C-alpha cells in the first residue's frame, strides 16, 4: 500500500489528453512539492515534472503538472505512442522523513 | 552535471553479503545528496535512503532502517548499498539517483543494478 494514491491504469488514443491523479495528505503533498517520473519499459525512471509544474530541459510541453491542497495531477496532451509508460508521483513526507512514491500508473496508448 | 553509473547485475544465495556501487562523474557529486531506490519485480518505486558524500550524513526510510547500509567513498565519487545477509525478498532492481535537494526531486538516475537472490 503506497502512501500516495494513483490509479493503477490509464489509457487514451493518439492525440487525446489524459490526466493522472495523485492523492496524499498534509504530511506529504500538503506540505511539500510534487515530482513526477516516467519509466519507459525496461528502463530507469526519468524526471518528468519537478516542483509541481516545472519541466526539465528536453521534456515536451505536452506534459504538465499541477497541485492543489493534498492532491496533484499530471496531464499529457496530444498523446503519442511513445508516451506508453509507467508514471509515478513522489513527495517528501514529514511523518516518515522519507520520499514517498505513488504506486504508479500504467499508461496505455490505444 | 552529475552522471551516475552503477555496477553490474549480481546473482547471490540467501545469507550471502553484497555491496553494489554507484559512481558519479562531474564536480557536483560530493555536494549532492545521493538516494537509493528499490523496484521489486513488477512493482513500484520505494525510496530506501540517502547520503551526502561531503560529510557522509546518512538517512534511512523507516522501512529499510537496519536492513541495508548506505555508504560513500568521496575520494572516488562512489556511493554504495550493502547487505550483510541477503534474503530472497531482496531480489529487485536497485537505482541510485541524485536529489535536487534533501527533500527534492531525483535527477539523474543510474541505469539500475539487478540483484537476484536465489538458492
């Protein structure tokens, strides 16, 4: 059972917009920034969004993040086949003094 | 910018010890927090702990405290993750990653080290 809650799966067709939610509590998302990671099949995770809504250099602007209260969301617009991957949210947790991850969302491009 | 290269895959028996490594390149390794993250087969990511190479300050997730040891040799820009007695349940891919700040994002990540523990 992960501290942050994500839907296990999401799907969309090419060109569509999909969103992935991440729910936490006052000790993590409510107090700290949220980061998102993309893990393509068979590869190491990669930073996708940091500090709630910032994109690292090289990440397409089709990816966007937001946070409100104790929840956060990742949105992917103009869905492409290469976006098929696992997506994880993460934040620091004051109660555990550790980074906590969501359980991950497997995105399928139909 | 720091780049992280991890040691190769390992196959061990239950009860054996193991130390895997994560070598950093670039000037900022010493002043960067380095984390270890576990991914069990078919499962999600779990943050294990973190070390600051400059002074070896180490913090562990409660779930991993006492189960593993994180260390560093700053003279060769290398962080380590160590087990004294492996269990089958330690079978996983282990990633090292640089923290943007103590409580911040993880970037970049190493390529991962697959540890298989089987009799």
